[in-house]
C-alpha cells in the first residue's frame, strides 16, 4: 500500500523512524512528509535513507510534480506520528501552509493521527475541540499513551510504541474505514463501527498464542515450533480496534503488547483452563495457539536417567489431550456467543491434501471460522508473513489471504469476527 508518513515537530519524532521501518520491511511504499519543526528533531537525510525517497517539508520542491496534491490523492493511508498540538490545530482548521497540511486536505484515504504532547497541551480545551472536530470528520485520532514525557515528568501524552501504531494503521486500513475520512473529508464510519475507527470497542476478545509444552520430567518437555507471532498480532489488532483483549500466552517467543491482559500458561491443560475461564462472558475466542494433541502419560518427578546400556532407547507412552475448541463449542451450546475461531496448521500427506485435512478438521471442531495455514519446516512458524485460507461455517467459499504480514492476516480474521458479531 502507498503510505504517507507525516511527522510533526515533537520529541517523539525519532520513534517514527521505527514506524517507517515496520512499513517498509513489510513491503509498503512510504513517502515521509515531515514538517519544518520535525526536521529540527530528525534530519531529512535520515528519512530519505530509511524510505529510499526524496524528502521535502514544503510545497515548492519539485513543484512541477504538484506534490501537494499528488501525494494525498495517491495515498492508501496517511499517518501522522507524532501529531503535535499545532498540527492537530492546523488540520482541524484546514490550514495548508506546508506540504503535510496540504496532504491532509487532499487525502481521501483513511487518515490516522497519533498525537503526542505534554498532558496539559492534550487536555487543553483548544486541543480537545480540535480532536473532536477531526474525529467528527472521520479522521482516526488515536489516544496517546500514559508514561514518561519529554522531561522527567510522566502522564498522558506519550506516543504509543511503533509496533502498536503499525498494528493500529493496518487495522484501520483493513476495515476500509474512513475511505473519505481525511482531515478535510466527510464522515464514513459505517465500516469501522465508530467515529474513532474502533469497531471492537465494548467487546471482549480472548486470543490464545504460542505453543504448549507437555512436561516429561523436571527438565524436558514435548513442544512445538509455534512462536506466537500470529496470536500476538491478533491481540494487538483487536486491542487497536478497541477490544478488551485477554491474551492467553503459551511460551510466546515475542514481546507481548502492553494494552492487553496476559495470562501465561505452559501446558495444554493449563491453556484449556485459562481459555475456558476467560471465555465466560467473552464475545469471541480466537484460538491461535498450537496445543499438543498428546502428552506423556506419566511425568517423572526426577530427571529420567540415561540407561547404562548405551544403545537402549526410551519408550514413551502418550495420552490424548482435551480438544479445547470442541470444548468451547460444546459449552456454548445453542448460544450465539462467544464466536469461536480455530486455527488449523496442516501439512498434506498420502492420505489427503492440506485443504482436505482442514475440511475434515473443521467438520470435527464445530468452530465458526477456521484459519488454515500450510506448515512445513520453513513455513509459517516464526516467519513474519503468512498465507491463510479462511473457512466460514456460514459460507461455502474459502477466502485466501496473503502472503501478507501477520498483522494483515489478523485484520482479515477480525473482520470476519466483527461480521459474525453483527
Ligand atoms: C524539545 C521540544 C519538544 C517538543 N515536543 C513537542 C511535543 O511532543 N508535542 C507538541 O505538540 N509539541 C512539541 N514541541 C513544540 C513544537 O515543536 C512546536 O509547537 C512546533 O511549532 C510544532 O510544529 P509542527 O506542528 O509544524 O511540526 C516541542 C518543542 C521542543 C523544543
């Protein structure tokens, strides 16, 4: 997608470098448009080198290409991070005295503004009114985070971390919300379910992530290769869409988001207990974790010793683990909630193709949506991109998403969840 990354003159301008990286490394085409004040914090050569494109703050450079109109018109997403109090005021009033403010008037794609400033500036009635105006027009003004500000002080006004901003951008873009919601555009919030583009506000979504470990003795376990990246992306995007998210994390190898409730588990039975507890009263459960189908029948209290006989092996007996998805579907009975989403990591073999195995699994599980991914040694596990096939109980056709970032896959899955929630 073609992204315009606007950067205005706040101390958090340096964080936009990481946001830029997240976009470019996922294959997006990014043009950085800083304000003159932003260039006091991070210089044009940094933006040019990181984006691979020329950088200008004014409307006069390359005037023959009419950049003040071209950039906004051709963008699929405009994000301003950080957005200063000054930038919000200009956008709310339709001023256009530099390239970024011109882009905000010509863009007809979703516009995301990520304010960052001292708490007093954020709470000032002038800023509150500007934010209200922008949201009423369909711009997505994100809430600043709380925490350390420019000096030694703390409070609300901090720019959210780049990965959160990135997830929020993808989530907003994927809903198609605000297709004419530029700072100067009209309101189009139907697809997003709210003027702030947070269609899951008021919903509770349980997401499981990672891979379980089944203990064998105090040292060893049987595990799987799931990194938890897809589940964490789901949690991030659901939180960015306004949901209260409970993330049940089984041995996740990646950093967990701060704005979700985390329950850490180790084994499949712990995962089951935690998910069932969180599912009570939830609107949806997305089971992205990879539980183990089997566990050792006996767990040794002491480390299993190697036999004195060098060639001797070890015979393990495994016992079946509970099927968590089937349990959730059974517990729901005839109720409509929670919507249950299962994941099926499949490989093809002599007995059938990936999709044949996946269809049989979908029939067994009874979930509302099954996300199928083909796995193999260098596929899916730990990768940043994913290709999935979405099978819905209420539709015959299967939709393929990807190859796409795990955030984009998460957004596609949550789009279906939103539809199912009505
Ligand atoms: C060290 C320093 C840090 C600043 N941080 C912020 C900030 O985080 N948010 C903000 O709204 N303004 C901040 N300002 C003030 C803006 O730079 C100033 O309002 C400027 O005119 C913004 O211009 P722009 O909106 O065109 O980028 C800061 C100024 C200085 C000197």
